[in-house]
């Protein structure tokens, strides 16, 4: 009896069919996961944008000088090019002097479309 070496054509076809089914299922799962990530990102886009704006606002308050006006609005008073050219990421921030060393800078008013909660911003500005 002759010994068999290698694979038969039927074994190769069955292996290709099983691997084709496996790769089809894997691709379907990948497309579903990618689609759900994109829909999650679109649904929470305001949250991601808010975090970027908050980081920019914190950096701007840390790097530039400012003062609390009598009408309760915060104005940047620095003479550096950055403080004159940069635009604060939130609408005109309000402020309140807490003590001689700290000023509370805040903004309230936007409503998040997904949670319907008021989105605000606050930061203690050190004089």
C-alpha cells in the first residue's frame, strides 16, 4: 500500500471554505464594531468638543494675565501676542473675586443635546 504524502483536493477545498466563512464572520464583526464607534462618536461629539474647549480655556487662563471687571466679566489684560490673538473658547466668561488671591472664572448657558443638562465651565484664576 502506497503511503499518502500531501493534501487531497477535497481537503484543500474544505479548508478554503471553512476559512472563507471564518473571515466573512470576522469582517462582519469588524464592520459592526467600527460602525458602532462612529455612531458613538457622532452622538457624543459635543462632549469631546467641550473637553477640547475646556483644555484650551485652562491653558489660556494659566498662560495669560487677566482681571475681573466691575460688571462681572473677565478680560485678559496681558500685552503678549498670545493673549491678544487668542480667542477664549467659550462665550464671554464671567468672574467673581473669591479672595485676594483667587478669582473664579466661569461660563454657564449651553445645553448638551444628548443629556439635556446645562454644560458649564469654571476655573480658579490665581492673581
